[in-house]
C-alpha cells in the first residue's frame, strides 16, 4: 500500500520510476510506491521532466503544482502535488490503496 501524506498544501507520496520503457504508463504498486514507466532516459533531467508531464496529464493538475521533493537523481522519488487531496489521488489512480 502506498503511503500518502496529506497536508494543507497538498499530498506527498513515493514514486518508483522505470526509465527507457517502451511506453509511458502507470504500472501498479511496488512496495510502498506508485510504479511509473516512462520512455525518457535518465539523463540531464529528461526523466524527471517526463514524470512531471505524465503525472500532470494523468492527474489533471498543472505541471507547476508537481514537485520532486526527494530522489531527483534516483529511481525512487518523493512527489509533492499542491492542491490535490488524498481522495482525489485515489480516485484518479485505481488500486492505490489496495
């Protein structure tokens, strides 16, 4: 189950990124993190940019609302999304809470 921390500003959760995949898609849950496959390689911030772009489109929030607050150079990232509630995240990513 994914640990989602909710604050007055938004939510924070763990993301496990699999770069250089054949397509961009949510790939379920791995441990306590949401697993995300992306096509971008992990060089010069391209993977991070694609993560933010994909999450923005999937969760229907502006890209400026999404920040990587931990693990910027790692496959294991901590994502903060301003203005989104736990319930909204769970509704947009089925199977998040098991």
